[in-house]
C-alpha cells in the first residue's frame, strides 16, 4: 500500500480523527475542499435527527502548511457536536471503578454488530460496540477520501455516483450519464438521475418511517479519466478489482459489490459480455495524452477493468446496501441482562442512508485509485509524480506506432 489511512473515534465521542499517509508533497489542499465532501455525506432524504445537530468540518492537525501537503502524515480532526449531549455516557474515565453508565444497550439489534461484538470483545454493554460500528465513522473516511480525490483531480480523474435503486424502486438513469456526474446527482434529494421515480422513492421512505422500518438500495460509482494500466494481473493482492471490492465491502451495511455488468455477466454467453476492441483512429499514433493508448471499446461491460488492470474506459462499480438495522418497530432479540426474549433496542437512526453511501463509496474508490496511481507513478512530490505520469502516457502513444511496425515488419 502506497497510500494508507486509518480512522479513530466513537459516534458520540469527542471527535473523529483521520490519518492519511503517503500523499506526495506539494498537493494543494484546503479545508473547504474536504468540508464540501463532508457536507455531501450528510445529505439525503431519510436521514435522522443527528444530521441536524452536526456541522461536519475538518481541523488540520498535521501534514499541511500554507495550503499544501508536506509529504508527512496528514491528520484531520472532525469534532462531534453531539458530544456535548453524551459527555457523561461517553466519559473517558469512570467516576467510580466498574461504573456502568446510563443508556446501556443490552437488547442487540439483529443485523447490527451489537451481539457478535459483545461476545467477541467480552463486553456487557453493546454501546461499547455500536459506538464504533456506527456509520458515523465514515465521516473520517470521507475526509481521507477527499484528499485522495484532490490528488486524482490533478490527473484529470473525475469520480461521481448516483443512486440506482432505493427501497425496491429501480431508477432508469440516462445514457450516456451526465458529466460531471455529481452536479446532476446532487441536485436530487435521493441522488437519482431519473426524475420519474424520485417521488415514489420519497413516498416509500415516508411510508417506511411511519412503519418504523428502514430501506436499502444500490449506488453506482463512476470514475472517468483513469489511465490504462493501474493495478496488475500478476498477483491476487495487486488486482485492482479485488482492492476496490474489498474496500467498498467495508462500508457499514454493504452486502454486494459489482464491477461493470457484474452478476449479469455470469448469465450471458461470452459474445454478449466482452467488449470488442477498436483502434481509436485509422491513422495512429493516437492523440497526444490519450489515456487509452489509442484503443477504444464498443461497450464497457467490463466496467473499466480487465485482468485486474484499468482499461482506460470509465470505472463502473455498483454497491448494494442492506436496510439499516436500527428499526423503530424492533425485531425480536434476547435481552443480554435477563436472558429473556425482548424487542431489540431502538435508538435514533436513519430510515435510509443510501444517498450518503454513494458519497462514501466515491471516497473509498478515490483512496484505492490514488493508492494505485502512487504505486505506478510514485514520487515524493506532486511534480515528480506528474513527470512520471506524463512520461508513461507519452510512451503509451509512441508505442502504438512501433508496435504496428513490428507486427507488419
Ligand atoms: C451517522 C450517525 C449516527 C446515525 C447513523 C449514521 O448518529 P446517531 O447514532 O447519533 O443517530 O445517524 O448511524 C447508523 C445508522 C448506525 O447504525 O450506527 C452518520 O454520521 O452517518
């Protein structure tokens, strides 16, 4: 891993922290850039009251000076405004030894980490688990991802997402998708690109809220401008599809990730799956700076990846999220304090967070792609990385003609 990140913080703790290592020196960054992504993550019809309390923003702790990265670890702090309401419950020190605090959670929610967490970590209060299992942690990941996105932006990569299904309602997005994708998707409260289904999705969210239920859905992440040749076919852990899928599956409540045609590819013959290759023009060499080295595909069922390597076509990834496991009409469980049947704990939560999940998936896609860019083009500074990148793209173009000559000769 060339770009690594980690996060710390509990949902109702003092703050969240994101630590990012491996960014080159000289990358222009601003809190405004990061905060824009944090604000996007807080949006979406169906979020709960918590998003009305928070004003997510980053305070730089290290790694940035005068608006540029130093090449040192970047640490960012995101305060939890809700901490003020939880200071006693979440206090770091016990008032008395072994003190059990109020707001204990002993009725684990089916689908949440509550039960498996208390068993594994030998806790009596599931709050010790859910505070970290909460999707609140994704705020810090989005902050880290915003820096990765900043790096990719320097190399002309645009990452966006849109919701393709929510609460069982399927959207029919336009083809081709709008550019830039997020300008269009963020205009919709549920981040769909199909106005005809928007009202029905909102109606289902309202109905689920009334019934004390929750809803899942799918988003599609699209990355455009990715150069051919990121990732590798040579070993399992270098394949970019595996790296993307692993990262995206780590989003809370995500149950499936598909690349390109995904599961549907398994149901069709090869002739209806694989993307025929064309030369971009009949007179090579290709356009200077062409990231696809002068080749084009008639379709993009591969979703921009072949053999674990980017093709230069847009990266297209679908991510599916189950409904949130906190139900206001709770499901049966066992009270860990009594051993008796009970209804699961209900805490303030969201009816759906699918639109926000798209923003999180974009951030994580950016982190994987930035890592793959650093792996291929390295460099301690942005300038060095750019020279390596430009040299590679120029060589791809020059190679076209010589390859043709060799084959013909
Ligand atoms: C979230 C913050 C949480 C939840 C949600 C996502 O805040 P609170 O628990 O204070 O209401 O709204 O987390 C969950 C759905 C969950 O199961 O933990 C956020 O910042 O995204």
